[in-house]
C-alpha cells in the first residue's frame, strides 16, 4: 500500500505539506483505533486541565507530533501538553490540537476524533495561538467512525474527505458543504440541568414541551459525548449543540477548550453556513487569555443558535416562567 495521503486539489499550496502530514497521522490513528487494543483506554494520569489522560490520549499526541515534524510547523500546542512545543525554527504555522476527542468513548467503539486549528506562526508561541478564531488559516477534525473522514476549512467553504480503505488516501467527497436545517435534534448533557443558567434551562424546557409549548413542534435529543461526532451529525443534517457554562466548580466557562475544540469547530460550522456562539456572542470573535482557556459553546443551524441568544435577552419574568408561558415567542 502507498503512504497515506489526501487529495490536495482544494488545499492552498502553502498548506499542502501540513495537510499531507495530518492525513498520514490521521490514517495511522484510524489503524490504531480499528485494531482496538483494550489497553487504549487505560488511565494514565492527569493533564494540565485536570482531565484524566488515557493511553490513547497520550499515544495520539505523540503520533501527531511525530507526523508533523517536517510539515512547516513552528509551534505545536496540544490538549495533552502544558505549553506549546517548538518544532521547526523556520516553520510558518502554529497548530493547536485535541489529539483524541471523546476519550470517554475509547472503550465503547463509539466515534472519537482529532480536532485541529492552524494559525500563521509568530515569534512568540503563546501569542501565535491567543487570537480570535476568525484569523484561523485552517480548522478541521478527523472522525474515526464507521467511515474515517476529515472535515476541513481553509476559509473558503467546508470540505469533507473520506479515507479510502483500498488506497489509504483521503478522497474529496464534498467540496462545499452546506449545513442543512432539516433536524429538530438538540444535543446537551441533560444531567447538568440543575446547574445551567436560566436562559439555557428555558430554551431546553421549551424544546421538551414540544407541541404543548411555545415552539409548537416536537424535538429529539442526542448526546454522544464526543464533540466531533455531534459536530459531524449537525453538519450532515442540522440541529443544535450546547455545552453551556454551569455552576459546578470549574465549569464557570463551560467544559470545552477554545483553542483546539471550540475555535476550529466554530470555524467549520460557520464556513458551512451555520452559527457558533458562547450562547450570545460569536465564538469567532472571542479571545481567551490562556492556552487551555474554556468557553461555553452553542453551535448548529443559524436560526436555532440565534434563538438561544434571544433567550438571553428575554426579560427576567419571561425567562423564569414555566415552560409553555414564553409569551413573547408565541406566534
Ligand atoms: P476530550 O475527550 O478531548 O477531553 O473531550 C471530551 C469533551 C467533548 O468531546 C464532549 O462533548 C464533552 O467533553 C463531554 O462532556 P461530558 O462528559 O460533560 O458530557
Ligand atoms: Mn475534546
Ligand atoms: Mn482530547
């Protein structure tokens, strides 16, 4: 079999070495996951965010760092490392990565992924990353599902590539994805209901009330526990995802990290015609001041995401009302 690769027709020339390296890393990861050694899910310790690290979290980090050694990368920042690492002094790019997203699903044979974001590199490592997602040169993820796909944007639409098992090449399957709005699915970890801010509770209350409430339609709920899998479903058929801030200790800014989770996902979603906010304001304009900084995240079909923002603007009496009473939202 030839070395893993990717169809580079739509990849801007300066980014081709990097995308070829990502394709090699992703194909290798897909192989590791397919073989499914149970030790992949072994608990190994705790990362700088205080999250547990599994063996595959650490192996994925090492695998991508190695795959990216000669890809024009100046700085490499990872969920699994405290600080950015210098790769090539003359490299042009700063890449932030969640090497393995959805680690609670490693031992369940449910889709997991890799998320990455690329900025132009500056002389200062941290400053290269601590900028708004609107300045991304590339955002993408790999989903290791029944089919391994890579979803990427270079700022001119969102593309999908599927890993061909016969050639080990990521073939282009969608040149300009348009996020449909055909789904009435919402994704949220409902076990945190009592901890959510009032506007989020009100929004979900109204989805749950279905045809008996102000939305006057029935909804369906999904929660996979892998951001990449939720993002992929929403890119394929619409819907909405919410990981709000909540009042549990450590969740004042939600759970998800801006640099290598929220920023690239927001970039892909907006490039496909959807919308991504922190509940009210666009993720693409937000900034974090620390490499592993978090942000609440709401993304999906534009009208649904805009509606969540509208709940934040409701008068207190409206937002506190029991579901079914959101008078301002009734037609
Ligand atoms: P990671 O495996 O990189 O730590 O990310 C897990 C994230 C994300 O994929 C998912 O949406 C979320 O954590 C699940 O959080 P809960 O366990 O709170 O549902
Ligand atoms: Mn993650
Ligand atoms: Mn991770």
